[in-house]
């Protein structure tokens, strides 16, 4: 038997991958990303310096040769990657070599992407596309090269393959990979269970008023504005991890916006509509029902951007309905949008505007695939391996069930949001934008602000969440409070005290610019911060209590004579599935 020449193997691979013009066929990125990497590299005349490429080639050849010699000597290569941690990989010399070769090739590709001379935006897009390709080409993703899947195929006498094909066909019919046992959950049965009533509805949203659980409540109610890009019940999953239930149990009269899942009847809806007909109308209804002029307001993610815009519009009209404002993982300053920046440039935004600006829908499945591409190993390939190659059924997981419950967005609203925030970063500039007929100046919002960021957030990097402090209350920084939580965009927010998990950071250190001022930079803030075990929710509950007014007797009935109960929570809107 003739053994292949390792030098020839390595040289052939190097020859292909050292030429950027050959990269295009390797890149497998989500359709929503629209990242023509090869075109970017050639059109922008980017390149890798010959000296840098030669050094990478030499390092690669040396490492590949050592790997090949270890294989011939029967020495198992180290596999410091959790995808290859099982005995099936470690104990099979050929599988171990395949995995080690893959890791070496991945390391080389990543180094090549880092060595490309390009603008920062181009370089980030190239890095992202390379990572997509690297993750997609893992030998763990293919039955022919996954020893775990092969062993299960033998152990089950082919049943795992049969089940895997059935799982794949079922997911194709659903239009998404199953991340959870979707039969285990139902909104209104074991998700979104906090008791309440829909007291107002508009084509754009339903307003839920939750039933008090304490004899007395704070005088000023809480209005929660979730992101319209997902279903609201991320804030009300199950009783033990429901932020809604927690807020109710802390003595708050809670109202919450349940956004509609847009169909063609809402295809012309604008950002102005979400602000004026959505949040501003919800504020007015909550004021009418509660009899209070002032409310505590909360916005999560894009919900925070919308509610902040709404308060700026009201301020321009001479109205200040907020007793306080809470922003959870929210952008107001879009200077650093992290990895999402790869999806936003003039060309991509113009393409979206051409197709959607005058009407149409941004499909929820496209948005979901985009967000999944930010963590492909966790949200795509892990389930390809488990569900399809091994024939496993995914376990029940409420958060991942919610993650797959997509929502559409109206095209005009989506295009406005892309251009004026992610692309142009105009929202933070006083008077640069007009919404609902008035100029927007976020600095006119006159209330204390609680800003929360998640330390491992890949959607809203925590320094960007911290950046809201420079936009809000610029003349009185002591009115702002920042809390940093552990974990990511969702898990960091949904961290109930009942579970006693994770940690959070707070800091009262001055910035040196005046008594009570906050540190100037995120790094300054974190250096002076104190870490606390457990959930940040009690810190927020105290903030609400401080701005909730006196305690009054809880009302037994929802709504009032003008706004009567329509149906029980969670209402109809949240149950509508995206097409």
C-alpha cells in the first residue's frame, strides 16, 4: 500500500488556500449575510504581504509535517477542542488525525484572514466568513468523518440514521433546525403563564396588564417594552425564570407590550409607527388606567431603542411621562455593534431598501438564521450532529424554544432602523433625525436611568450598552446607574434570583470630572467595579421601588371604564407564527 506524501498533501492544500481567488468556493455563509468575500478582496485590492504569507506557509508546513510523523509513529495528537473530546475521536488514530488536520487548517485560515491588508470593516467581514467556513467544514459535521455517529449507527443497526433522516425532513418542513423539543412547550400553557388581561389592542400590539400578587403596589406602574424582533415571552418564560412575574411579585403594577407578528397588512409600517402608534399609545393607555402621570419604563434590546426614541419624541412635545427608564442590553450609540457590523454596509442596506423600503416583510426566518450564524457551533452544527447524524431528539429547553419562534418585521421599519442606527449612527446626535414629526434629542429625556449590559453579549457588546450613559442625562451623570451582568445577551438578562447563578458588577467610583460622576470609559468602570454573586434583579427591583412613589392598595380589576379586559394573557398576538 502506497502511503500519501504529506509534503504533497500540504503543498496542494496550501496552493489552493494561499490564493484568495480560490476562497470563494469554500465560504458557506448564511444567505442573509450576503458576504461576497472574494469580491471584497479583489475589488478592494486587498492582499497579504508576501513575507507574511511565506511565514504562515513555513509554519503550516512544519506543523503538518510534525502531525504526520506523529500519526506514523502511532502517537495520538492532542485535540484541545470540545467537539473532539470523546473517546471515539481520541481513540481512533485516523479520526484523531482528521480532527487535528482540521484544527491545523482552521488555524492557518484564521491566521491568513488576520494577515489580510484591508479596512477594519472589510477585515471583520473576511474574518467572519472564514469562521463560518471553518465551522462548517469540521469533520464532526459529516457522517463519513464522525466516529461517534458511525459508532451509533452500528450500535443501533441503522436506526440512528433512519431517525436522523426523519428529524432532518421534519425540520425542512418547519423551515428551521429544532433546537428544543418543541412539543414540550406551548405559549399560555407552560410559557407566558403570569396571570393578566389584554386591556388594549391595536393592529401593531396588544397591551397586557398583569394581575397584582401583593396587597399593596407601588403607586407608579411599570410599562415593559420587549424587542419587536422576537416574542415578548422571553421576559415571561416559566414562573421560576420570569422577569415579568418577578416584577409583579416585587409590588409593581405591570403593563407589557405584546407586539404583533407582522403579515402583509402591516407591510408598510414604519419606525415612526412603532414609536407613535406603539409605545406612545401604550404609555397613554397605562397612564389612563393607572391614573398616574408618571410611569417606570423598561426597554429590552431594540425595545429599549424604541422606548428611548418615544420618550425623546414626547420630550420634544413638552411631555415627560417617565419616572425612570430601564434599558437592558440596548444600543443608543451604535459606534461599536460588534460582529453584527459584518451585515451592515452601504451596499447591503441599499439592497434591503430597494426591495423593502416601500413595503414588504423582512422574514423572521432570515433574521433567525443571521443570529444563529453568530454562534454557528452552538446553534447550528451542534444540532446537525446530534439530531441528524446521531438521530437524537433535542431536549426540552424553554429559551431555545423561544429562540426558534421567529417574528417578521415590516420592511420600511427594518430599513429605517438599519440605515439610521447601525449604518449612520444618527440616533445619538441631537436633532439629526425626526420621528413622528419632531426632532429627536435623547438628552432631553428627563428621568433617572438604569442601564444593564451583559459581559459576554455578542449582539450588544457591553461597552456599547455602557455608552448610553453618555447620551442620557449628560448634565447630571449621577442620575444614571449601570449594572454589568455575567453571560450573554439573553442568559445574562434572564437570570432569576431563584436559581442563584452567575454574578454581576456594580460601581460608584467617580470619573474625576465631578462629584458623583461615573468613570469615563467602560474599562475605567470595570476596574473600579465590585463583583457580587447571584442575580442583578434585586438591584433593579430596588431602583423601581425608589422611583415608584408611595405604596397603595392593589386594584382587583384590570383596565377601567374606557379600557376593558379583552382576553386573558398571553393574548392572541404572541401565538401567531411567522410564515
